[in-house]
């Protein structure tokens, strides 16, 4: 079996999702294992994008950020746990329909928004501006002392 990611390179979304799909195969052949593990790969990509774009979330008070992130992560993981236990398309579909597919729809929406709008690059520009402003302020203080 060949490696999906070349040594020294970082895995992309395809490699990440394929790793989760192998895990689904390892767990068994119930259909919702594959749905759950596919979306676990998507969750992993969304989490990476949100972490890299954390400068855009500065409107959330700093003491509250870990709790919000933990809540969102556990909300998704608990949803996935129900999916895994649903096993069949009938039961998993009924649960997804009953919850309006809030987690899969939300994950896809965030991933599409992040990748199409370039939220990570936007956050990097925000961080660069903050750094430049801090360096400029330090130089002013240095000149006045």
C-alpha cells in the first residue's frame, strides 16, 4: 500500500478524509460508519482552518474562546457518536432529518466559506497588521525614552 502523503509534506484534505475512510473500513460495514468518518475528516479540516483563522475571532472575549471551541467540538463529536450508533441509512437519515442536518450542513458551509473566501489568508493579514502596529508602537516608545 502506497503512502498518500510524501515524506516531509503535509497531508491535504484528500489525504485526511481518506485516512478517516480507512478507519471506517476498519470499524465495519454499516453505512453510517462511512458517513460519520467522512464528516470526521471534514471536521478535522474545518478545525484546522478555524485555528489558523483565530485572529478573526478576536471579537469573542479571550476567556470565553476555549469554552466556545470546546463546546463546538464536542457538539460535533456527540452528533457523530449518534451517527455511528445509528448504523443504517434509515436510522441515521431519520436522526439527520430530525436535527435538520445541523452538523453536516454547518461543517460544509464553514469549509466552503473558509476555502472560497480565503479566511486563513485574511487572518494572516490581520495578524501581520497587528504585529506591524506593535513593532511601530515599540519604536515610538524607544525613540521617546
